[in-house]
C-alpha cells in the first residue's frame, strides 16, 4: 500500500494520466480523491526523478523506518529502566511477570514488555486476572503485624526482636529470615546498638597525674570536671562543672544545649577567672569534650586524664 492507503499501481496510473494531459481537477472528480493528494504525488515523482530538491520516496521510507526503530528502542529502554527499579525495590522470584504487569499498567505495550522481559503473554494475562496467593496474603498480614510491633517499640526493634515478639507474644510460627525479608521490603529497620565513641586521631591525651588520690590539704591544688545531662521541657541541656576537691565547692560551671569542647572550656575559664590558681591539676575523664590539650599561666598540668 502507498501513502494514504492507495496501492502503488493506482498511484502510478494517476501519474500516467497526468502525463497524458488529463487535468488534476478532472482526475480528482472521476477517481474520488482530493486534488491535494494528486499534487503531492506529482511533486514526489518530480523529486524522485531529480527535477526538484527534496527527499526521495526511498529516503522517506528509510527515515520513517528509522523513526519507528528509535521509538521501539526508547520503549525497550524505558521497560528495562522501570524493571530495574522494581527489582531493586523488591526481591521476588516471580519478579519478571510482575514487572510486565507494571509495564502494562504504565500504558506500555504488553507485547513489547513481555518480549523484552522474556515473559509469555499467556502467563501475563493468566496472572493479571489471578487472585493473590495464600503466601502473598500471609506476607501482607505479617507485614502489617510487623509494622505494629515496630511502632509499639517506638521504632527501635530490629528483625531479631520483632521475630521474638511474634514468636513469644503473638504465638506465630514464622522464621527469622522471613521477618528480615518482609522488614526489608517494607523499609522497616531497627535502631542500632549504643554508639561507640572513638578517640580523635593524632590528638595526644594527657597522662594521669592523680592516680586515684583525690585528697588535698590546700585549695586550688586539684580540680575535677565532668559533664551531666539534664532533661527539660524544651529538650536536653548539658552542664559542665569544675569542683575544687579541697572544699568541695563549685568554682566554675557552664550550661549549653550541645555537648562540645566549648562547654568544658567555658566552665574552666570561669573557674580560672574567679580563683586565679597557680600550679593546679585539672582532672577529667576520657571524653572528647574534656580531652583537649594546651597550657595556661594559671595551671601547672592541663589536664590529667584517668579512664573510668
């Protein structure tokens, strides 16, 4: 078939009649076609014969075929992209046929999706109208129950504790691997254990100058400092205190919403400004906030550190 559905022989016959002297308007009336169509055929013949510039019929056919192939390749790439995204989200042994379902739902060609993903069309249509399996229903119910257990734990339970709650609390026979799989699919994760603080690399910590001997016979010979946490209505606040071990008096303190080294240095600065010590040993734990290094004209050792 030629352009607009006319056979090539019919088109050739019309052009021969034009060459024999028939008028366009008469041919259009007698043959029941538009005059514009006849003019287009005549111009295309002139292009094919090289009389006027333009794309020949062969070049037009090749261009149309190339455009069709480009559209097919773009559709195949889109199918592969969406299938890869679905495969990354869910680990399913029947993922291929389910991916083809997604392709069809996204207004893509079912035939093309099944061919690209190597899924039979009969299998696709069979699964399309098939009710959910007992395994899928059980997994959906377990996922909902796992979500409630995780919510009741304030979002802290991981797979092991959720599995223990299902076994001991709800009397369900379910494997831990199944719980891990369903939590992974639903995007549910527990809170990790207590964080392990690490020392700042390449920062030396002062040696222990106290050696568990906290008794002093004079004031301002030994200060101890530490940070405490206090919950309030507006959130947590941290208080750093500097204590003189001779009088048990607080000689410096500082309060801040964050637990940083500035919290400790502010308390020490207050103590130094008030007491103006000379040859004082400052003792703190091995926290990163108090593990600073340096010297002051008021202090002989700064600071002494002992692990607790």
